[in-house]
């Protein structure tokens, strides 16, 4: 990616576990003249739910159900 190029970042829930949620993120370079996007990098990010002492705790059923339906 070069200076002054347009970058678009996309992110979505990939997996909801018992104590964690994994997201998939992509950065795409967009050609403003043609509208064509090209993936320049992608990654998976995992967030773990923790309590005040830093111990992992379960994700609520409400949250799990909401995002399981939206998983990519």
C-alpha cells in the first residue's frame, strides 16, 4: 500500500467459543478509479472475556446466540 491510497478495513465475527470470540479482519486497497478492491492483509483476532481478577469467564448465552447467527 502506498501513501495516499484508500484502505478499507472489514471485520466480522468468525467464531464464538465458550470464553472467547474470534474475529476475522481484512485490509483492502481500493482503486478509486475502477472500484476494484484487493486484499493486502488479513488476520484473526481472539478476545477472551475476563473478570476483575483477569480469570477467563464464559460469554453469556445472549451474546453467543446473537453472534453465532452473524458468523462469517
